[in-house]
């Protein structure tokens, strides 16, 4: 038995999709453990280019079981649309399962999301407006609906009436639209009928896989610097994207984790508001954005780009007990004559090697940089580590040294085969 978790090491968009797609070819089961359709993975394989938002990237392997885990919030309309797109490419859903304990994103969550973001004024977080935060909030308030409710008309009507009453009081105060419970009931009942075959108790499935000694892959969304507890609060997501959340959202105890892979870009990006110490607002930042195609999978928003932040990267490694390091998009740096790595911060004249808790302080830090020579040659066709330019290897090894985690995989392109493996994928599941 081996359980491998894939964790985003920065502010998301690190290329986890291609790594999960690569690893999923060797997994018996893939579990998406957190987040909602506010995140997306781009997967490129022999079937084409796919934008996944809820469905695990293992869906392209017909022998792999794919579970949308308990820690995910599911927008049924978005999920069905995603399934229709994949069905057009002859993707099978025979082994797609949705935890009946996963919570549901409802239309009023999206409206609430937009209203609350407007109320924040200049303090906007940069939410995608997909209703993810309000759905998690209702989960904690104990007025949420779960996928199991969509299969039981009595429970659905009862839970929806209770939630609608509370939501309508909220919307009246903000002159928002009222929730018509009976109309929404019919809509949700129809979703339940269409998804009924996939909504299952996930706990027995996962436990049986563990007992059989199967290879299980835990697929993350967003990233550790967006963690609601440990991220750059309040500019964070509403879930726990790290290793602890992987256990909680999948229903697998922590002692079963065999490997924890942290995925980092060879540089750093961020979408939406929030502090970003190494952000580049110049031609280099523009070059990274265009070469890296740094536009959101879900929203199309341009991403903010900057140098690699080793202070933040080490923080994530420590929080998640990372066992292996994955560096993506190394090829984006190919043309640069000089590459910089942030190795510390200066705050109020004092050198620090940790991330401040307050977003206002992180916004004011001055990054301390180390400069390394670039390699200025094309790495996109390289598949063997020894064949990389010497300066590229030097850069990668310096990142691993600063983070304190050994390198396992380096990607130099978007496709599944554009990878350099220092640790064979089979060994990661050993």
C-alpha cells in the first residue's frame, strides 16, 4: 500500500494537473480532496487539452477509480457540464465517484459570494465568485446541503427550506434576490437524479483500497499559501489545501501517507489580491506571464508573476512535511541571462527568514535576493537530468537546498511526457 499526496507549494497554479496526470497512470485510485470549481487543472495528453475543475485528473486512466472527496464543495451544474465535455472525448465515468458527504454549492452561494466581494470595497480578496467560500461557510454553520441530500427528497426539501429561510434574511438586508425554495428543490432533485449513480459513501471504497494495498493518489487544489489557517490571511481560500487537508478531505489517516510531493513553479505566480514580495511589475514579469501562459484555467485572469520565493517555499515544506520536490515550468526561464531567488526578507530594517503573520507586514518586506547565472538555451526537449545545462542544474539544486527537500520531478513543458524524473514514478509509490 502507498498513498501519495500532491500539494501546491505556492499560491496555486503550479502545474499540479500535469503532475497528477503523470502519477495517475500508476495509481489505482485518485482522490480530489479539497476546493471547488474555483480551481482548475490543465491536462494535456493523447486525447487533447482538457480543463478540469472538479473531476480528478486520473479520469483519463480507465483502470483508475476517481473520487471527488468529502472535503470538496461540488457545484452540480458545473460538474455535469465538465462531464459532458469529457464525454465528447470518449472519457468513461464508470469509475467516477462522488462522496455523499461532500457539500453542495448552490446558486445562492454564488450570489452571496458576489455581494460580499462588493461589500469588501478596496479590501477585495479577488474571489472567483463561484460560491466556494459561502458554501464552506454554510458547512461550518451547519446549514449546508450535502450530495447525499440530493438523493433523498424528504431530507432535501427539509434542509433546503431551513437554509433558504436564513439566506433570505441575509439577502433582504442587502436588497439581494430571494431564494424560492420550491424552484430550487426541483432543480436540485433533477441534479440528484442525473448524478445518482456516482454519489456513494466514499469511506468504504477508500478503506477497501487501503486494505488491498492499492496505490492511492491524493490530488490537491489551490495551494498551501492559500490555506485558511496558514496562508496569507485574509487573502486565502476557504479550505485546507495542504497535507492535513488531504487526510481530512479524503478520509485517510495521516499515518498512511507514504510520500508528500510539493509542486512549485520555477518562479512564482499569484492570482487576485494579497501580498506578493517577489512580484515583478516590469518586462521580466511580462516575459514570465507570456512564456508561461499565466492566465487562470478557471477565470482567464492574468496572473501576477515574480521570482522564486525560497522563504515561502521552505515554510510550505515545513508545514506539510514534504518528502519530495517537483519543479514545473523550468523552460519558461530559458531566455533569462540572470535569475534571482529570494532567500530572506528585510522588515523594519531587520533581516528575517520567516513569513510574517500579518498580510500588511508581508506587503512591506523587502526581498533579499541571490543571483544565479541563467542558461539561455532551450530545455523543452530535455528528458534526462544530466542533459540539462549546467546552470539549470545549479539553479534546481540551489532551490532544493534552500527548501530542504530532494528533487523528484522537473517539468519542461505542458504535456505528460515533458518531464525529467530524478526519482522514478514507480519508486514514489513503492
